[in-house]
């Protein structure tokens, strides 16, 4: 395996590197502390991956939706921070486009 052939850094490599640094900074850490540090790092990576994937999907779905209430035309109503709850209870923060119906005033976030 030639590391130089693949300079693109995978999230897992990055994680491993960060944990090595953490280990050097905390040479006396107990097993529990190491486990907690790894879990915290994993949670951060997972959050970043999920947010990145959802944001990518959002960018594709930026075309005008029809109002789910009356089928009317919707206009952009600014971006709103939306907090989703991940399946393990973690918060996922998203900056999403909100839409507002010109006819009935209903507001909508794209599905996802
Ligand atoms: Zn409507």
C-alpha cells in the first residue's frame, strides 16, 4: 500500500491521526478515557458526514416546490436553521431553505 499514491485524506485516516495526537497529549489516559475520546471524535465525524450529505441533497432540491396545502406557487422565505434529531438522539443542525406559499401562506421545508 503506497500512501503517496492516494493523497486524498479519508475521514477515518484523519480521525486516526487526531487520536494519535490526543494520545501523545494524554499519555496517562485510562482505557475509559481513551474510549470516551474516540467516541467523541466518532460522533463529530458522523455528525459532519450526515450534515454534509443532507446539505448536498438540499442543494439539488432547490427548485420551487408546490404548496402541499393548496398546490399554489411557493416563494423563497429565507433560510432557517433547522434542528433535526438523529436516530441516536444527537442534534443535527441544518441551514435550510424555507418556502412560503403565495396563496395560503403555508411554510414548508423541503423533505429530508
Ligand atoms: Zn398554499
